[in-house]
C-alpha cells in the first residue's frame, strides 16, 4: 500500500469533521426563541418574483430562494444554505493551504480559525453576505493559482467568481477597487499583458449583463438604494469603530490573523504574495472612505487566516505545547465570547448581561443608539405573532380576490407571507422590492393595513372617509421585537377612489426607487 494513503485518509477525515462541525454549530448555537431575520423574508419572497434584478440585491439570492422553495421552504433549508456556503468557504481555505504546501496542522488551524469567528454567525443568516465571503475567497484562490502556473483556465475561473459575486452582492466591486492598484504596483502587473485576462473580463460581463441591462432599464435603482442607505444607516458609521471591529470579528483567531498579516509583509517565502496584503489595505481604505458597514470587509479575511495558519504551522513545527496552547486560546476565547458572537442567549439573558454586550458595541443599532437587544436579534422576534394577527383579519374577509394586504415595510410583508397559514396571501409594501409586487387587476374593496407603532395616525383618521368600517385587530406585543406595537387594521368597504389612490401611491414610490 502507498504510505501516503493513510495520511490522505486522515486529511479527508479531518476535512469532513470540520465541515460537519461547521454545519452543526450553525444550527445548535442559535436559541430556538429566535425566528427568521427580517432580511431573510424579503430574500425568500424573491423566489416568487424571479427577475434579472431587484431593488435591494442582485438576482443570485432569488435563485437560492427558488431552490429552497422547491425543497419545501422550511426553516431548516433556509438555515442550511448559508451554512453550506460557509462550509465551502472553509473548503477553499483548505485548498489554498494545499497550494501553499501547508500541512495538516495548517489546515486544522485555518478551519478552527474560521469556525471560531464571526464568520460562523454570518453563516447562520440567509443573506447575500455568506456567498460574498465565498466569492472573495474564490477570487484570491484563482489569482494565486494563475500567478503560480500562468494557465488561462484560472483567469476564466476568476471571471466566474467575480461575476457570481457581482450577481450576489455589488460589494465585490470594492475588492476590485482594492485589487487593481495592488497588482499594478507589484510584479504581478504582468497579468495585464495576458490576452486571456481581457477575454475573461468579457466572459464576466456576459454573465452579469442581464442584471446590468436591468439596472440601466430602470435607471440604476442600486444608486437610489445606496443613497438611502447612506442617509439612514451609513451616516451613523464611525470610521474608528470600523477598524476596531475588523479585529473584534476575529478576536478568538487573532494570533492566526496577525500571523497572516505579518508573514505577508516580513516572511521571505511569502514576499511574492504581497499583493494580498496590499489589496487588504487598499480595500479597507475604500470601505472607510465610503463609511461602509464593518462586516462588508469580511471577505478579505479567510485568505489572511490561511497565510497565518501556514506560517504558524512552520514556526511551531513539533512545538506541541505551543500548538496546544494556540488551539486552546482559539477555542477557549471563542467559548468565552460565544454569547456575544452567536444568538445563544435568550432576550432575558441578554438583558441580564447588558453591560457585557454594551461594552463591545453589540447593542448599538443603525440609528447610532444603544437598545436592549442587538439589532439583528430584535429583527428576529415577533414575526409569527404579527402573521397570526393578519390571519385573523384575513379570516374576516369574504371576498379575498378584492383584498389588499399592505404592510409598512418589507420585513412585515415578507414575514406575513412566510408565516401565514394561508398560501399565496401576498402581503405587499411600498418598501423595497414589494412596491413592484402589487396585484391591482381588480378594484380594492377591503384592505388589511399593517402600520408601525410610530405612525402619526394610530386611529387611521386618514382612511376613515375612504372606508365604511375600520377595525383594529390588535398589535404586536412581544417586548423584544423591533416591530413592537405594530398594529393590524381591517378596513372594509372601500370607496371607488381607493384603488386609484393606491395606484398613484405605487407609481410615486416606483419613481422614488
């Protein structure tokens, strides 16, 4: 028997173990008290409206949503998709270690570093962010392979990774912004003399062209979306906090991360890969300039963790005590910080340990203020309760064909559509992509209205002249929900002008988009 076979079997066994662990932890470290996140509902609803583009995100997520729908649309499948994407990211890290001639220790180090970090939390949410990290890691992998072997196939693989990353989230453009100057000022600039680079760019443009055409045809709604994001969320971003959080994301893996950064600067064997650390620097500068959210940069880190793991595996070769201490620190600090990284605590437990969460900024929301729960956790509360209220109103309506269910925001609309016991209930909103999903082929006779508690007209005086009867069904009482106090109204007997008013409001919102 070939003496390499036992070692290869051990490697495969370790790989399967870490990938399995990644999947298992993505489920067991989420407290069952939490429901799906508001963003997940919007993405899942896109499966019912497949298109070349959406106001909120590019179209790739909708294809994943369609697959989830085909497989039953259950919570398990919703959670499995990002967990699998995270596992594939670890697989790519494993492959980069192999490319660098790293040993099994290096592969185990990078697997543990990825699992014991904020990447685990990222992969519990069905959002474009998980695939974003995977696409960025793929870009680094295929560039490394191309610079080493100069084979055109890696440029085409690179083009596909960039194109899929673009169709998943436009965030990958920041990687390109950071990558270009890094290549220009290093010997790797020779890539620009390879004709296959330009052919691969054409391939990438061909792949993304349906979405680009969609954007052009609709006058680039992504720009409007970015302006709104800038005005409502990014305006509260603190650049110093942005840089601090980059390290807090990987506090448990900090030695591996610092080793990766340092080795790309000072370690002789890694000098030819200096374009990676330069890309990191330039990309972070671009993010900081535009006051981006801290997690936008997470795609930069898997490759840095790989280099750190390979470097440490060489430096610590046969120093078993230090190796053991490194693993103990990584895993031990992860366990210590686990309640801050993963939603393992119930809302009551978070409030009981509020100072601990507040010290690391976990309670600061997009409005720049501290609240009783992390924003993501508050966005995972109360949705079933809201859907039940809407179902109660829905049951009182005789003619469902002339009913409109209009929510205040995309989270409400998506949650109602997902959790309602009625199929094809079709709640919509003037918010995000839902403004394009109204069905107005018949005159509206009844309206179920969902309004946030902060609305200036809680008694619906504006609608009273337009309907025969207005009934308040109830309001969301979950004290931990971001939507606490959201009320559900049933408005019966619409006047003729109601349909026209709603159509006008829809067109106005579309123009704003």
